[in-house]
């Protein structure tokens, strides 16, 4: 297999390479691709030096799979060029997620939807991935009626420049501002741009993508997305109302048996998911599982994952693995 990583010099692209190495993804040739300003740079991977190439050169090489982590506008321009050449494109941007002709995939939840003619596959928003992984087994059993989401998201979700802003603020250095306000020692209820309805684009991504992945447009969903000066991953507080009542122990069992989930819920010993512990891991962690005593058929839980791993790089690599394992590559 000929594998391309597009956006290889970026934060997510670098994480993709880590995941490929850790999961020992089988490939015969690796193409590292980036924007024109990065062409010719050298990246060491598995003790081998690779020169970064441009888009046109990568297309000419006809990779079997290309994992894109280069932004929405780049994906809209270049993903069709790759796919028209026979490449399976797995895209980390928001460019194709809500396009009705393209699938939005979390392999453990809806990987069975993938077919051999899927040439551009959308990787969901980082916050959505961990959300649906925790919700899918419960939705299947009890059917979700309404969902209230509050997120507590790492600066790594914004990229390298945001991490630099945080660290420079912490050290009192001059810096370029990515956020409209200071982020260190602060909390910003503002992720992505504000829309006409008063919600941010990030919040509406979670609403729309969750419905698409769970294949249920009837779920009532509202979200508030918040940025924190945290590095390890994203956290989410979920309030889930089901159409039918549930048994709390059965809920725990469903979550414990779900692929990709780890339950950490031992409050007597102060065990619950935290970004610090999720950092660098591929699983999604669930805890603080309890009934909402103010409303019938309603559950509260706390969900944490490394947004650069399962929230981006790992999920994209898993899609590639699913396609190759199921002979969905030309």
C-alpha cells in the first residue's frame, strides 16, 4: 500500500505519523505532503528521512490512501483531485462532514456503512467522536430523546499557534494572539466563529454531526463549547434524556463492553476521567455516571479523550485500517 499523509508538518499530521508507527500500519511506501512553503523539508520517521513533497507530486504518485489534515479549504480544492485519481481520502477537516454524498465515520459506531466506492470519507469533529462513541450503545438500547452538551476543550484543538500563545502567556513572552482574549488562567466560551443563531460553529458541528452519525435527526441537541488552558484533551459533560427508562448498572455494562471505551467511575477513590490521564491514549474515558434526579429517564456522565488522538489522528488511521482490512481499496 502507498500511504500519503497530507499536512504532515502540522499538529494533527505529526500525530497521524505517531499513530501509524504505534499501530504498525502496514504500508510499502509513505508520502509526506504539505503546502508549498514546507516542500523540501526533512521529516524523520522510523529512523528514515523523508522529504516533504507538494500536492501535485503526491497526486502523480497515485497513493492508495491519503489522510488529510490540512484544513477545509485545502481539502475542498485537493481531495477531489486525489480521489479522481483513485485515492481514498480520509479528511480531518469539516469540509465534507455534512455533505450528504459523503460518509461521516467513527469505525466502532458506523464503520459498516463504508463501501469500496467511498473515495472521500469525512473524519468527524474531535468533540463529536468521543461523544458518539459514548452515546452509541446507549442510543441503541434506550433511544436518545434530548441531549445537552457542555464541552471543556484543550487549546491543542486550535493548533500549534494556540499552544504557543498559551505557553508564551504563561512565561510572560511576547506572542501572536490566536484567541481574542488571554487564554492562560482563563476560560473562553467561544470556539470557532459565532453564527446567526448565537451558537458557535463548533457547537453546531456537534449538533449536526451527532445526528448524522447516529442516523437520527429527531434527537433534540443543544451544546455549549468552551476553551480551557488545558493540553491533554477534551472533556464533556453530557445530560442525556432517553425515551425509555434505564437501569444504571446496565448502562455501566453497556459502556464497559463498548469498543474503544474505558469506564473510570470509582468516586470513593476519586477515580474519574481527566485530560491529564487521557493524554496520548486512543481510548475514550467515561465516568461520573449517575441519574439526573431532577428529570425522568435522564443520565449524566463525563466523557474525556485526547482530541489529537481518537479525536483526529487515531480515528482517521482506524478508518484507513478498516478500508484495507475489508478489501475496500482498489
